[in-house]
C-alpha cells in the first residue's frame, strides 16, 4: 500500500461530500419555489434532491490478486457519487388563497424541502 492511498481515499470522500453540500445548498435555495417544473401542462414545486454514494470497488479478481500479492492491505478505495434522485416524499400544503399558484380551494403546494432536516 502506498502512503498516498490514504490521501486518495480521503480526497474522494471530501469530493463526494462537497458535491452533497452543493445539492443541499440547491435544496435550501429552492425551499420556496412553487414553479420549478412543468408536468402535464401544470407547474409543480421543486423536488428535494438526495445524493447516493457507493464505495469505489475493484472486481473480486483484482481485489483477490492484490490481497494475495500484498499490494493491498485491505484498505478501501474511497467513495463516489452514484446518483442524484428526487425525494419521493409528498409536497407540503399551505393555505393562502391570495397566492398566484393557489388552487380553487386556496391551497398552495410547496416543495418537500425542510431546512431542519
């Protein structure tokens, strides 16, 4: 194992977490966006985004060969972002009949972003 492997692993984690923080910043910035996307001719609020990580893996044959040759002491290879998905939780509803996006009952759909979460 090279001395720099620890740096490579740490930098991959920091890069992945920086990307996650960028997505969280976008979520907070759009916490009140009621017109984010047009679906079936109707505006829908912003969907909260979630980031998914996975470990960087070698295939089994490479891992086994490295372990048997002493090249790999069992340390990981770091992490990477696999996907950014929309949070499936329902939108928040707020009663405000004066809002331009209110429905006929005065309800406004708001993003499913909760800054506390």
